[in-house]
C-alpha cells in the first residue's frame, strides 16, 4: 500500500508540474501577444498611411500635354502601388521652370509637409544655355534646404542638349552626380532614361514624353523612390 501511495503521489506531482508548466507557457505567450500587438498594429498603420511625396520639377513633372491620369504624378503613384508602397504625390511641377524658380518656391512647396521630395529640375536650364555654375548653386541650395527640413531626398539628373557643345555638356552633366555625392543623397542619374531621343516615346516636340514614355519613367524610378522612403522611415 505504501509503495502504491508513493507512486500515486509521484504521478500526481508530475501531472501537476506538467500542468503548471503549460499554464506558465500559455501566460508568457499571452503577455508577448499583448505587448507586441500595439507595436505590430502601429507598423501596419504606418505602412497603410500614404507617404507624402513632393515632386518639385518642371513640365516633365507637371505632365505637359497629357491628361492628369496619364501624367507623371499619377503614373508614379500607380507604379509605387505595384511595389506595395502607398504614396500621395504633392504636385510641384511648373512648366518652363528653371532651378531658379524651384529654389524660389521651395518654402511654399514644403508647406504641404512632405516626407520625401523628388527633385526634377535642370532641363530648362540646359535648354536655355544657363551657366552650369548657376544651376549647380541653385540645386545645392535646394538640397541643403531639404536636408535641413529632414525629409528624404531623391535627386533626378538631367543631360544637356548636345547642340550646346561638349564642354558645356560635360560641365552640366557632372552637376547631379557631384551634388548627390557631396550631400549623400540618392540619385536617379537621368530622369528621361530609356525615353529620350526615342520618337515613339515622345510627343511631337521631341522633348516631352508621351503617355507610354511617362509610364516607362515612372516604372524605372519607383524602385529607387521606394528605397529612399524605406531609408527615411528607418531614420525616424
């Protein structure tokens, strides 16, 4: 009888201990879910809220000659959505604008409180043959102002028209990579990459992309912009 009693007591103790262990494990798991839940929800909420992206530019950004649904802001929004990133584009494109104009209206453009700014300026400087030093000074001031505002920055490059000569072209074309390196900001080397000088992708003026050309530009820029947005979120 004593032996059976000891066995019964030992079995009961082991069963009780096992039940206690299961209870503690369940309690730990429950607490982990309660603690982590709000953080997960906040992360999901952050991804769901559209990122405010200011596109500061000229007619290429404003969608010259195209209906709004086919213009760059709308196509960039769609391209980013395909990458799983919701954005709200703050349209800051003004047809005919130079880097002078972009610099002068920057404070007004930032009033929309963007998280990221895509700078698309310089094309009209080249078309007008403005001094590259002037273009560089304006873009330098714009990037400095954006860094002070603590926004993410994507600088898109432009190339000088070939009719202005090699010396002018070399000096102008070097502006964008040099500024990106100096300030440590992301660079998309040529806004019109894959579209420039291709008649089938441009309007009759040979300068402004048509709807198909804009689609290509937006699709190429989207992964770079996504990386800028992700890097900016990590710094917050």
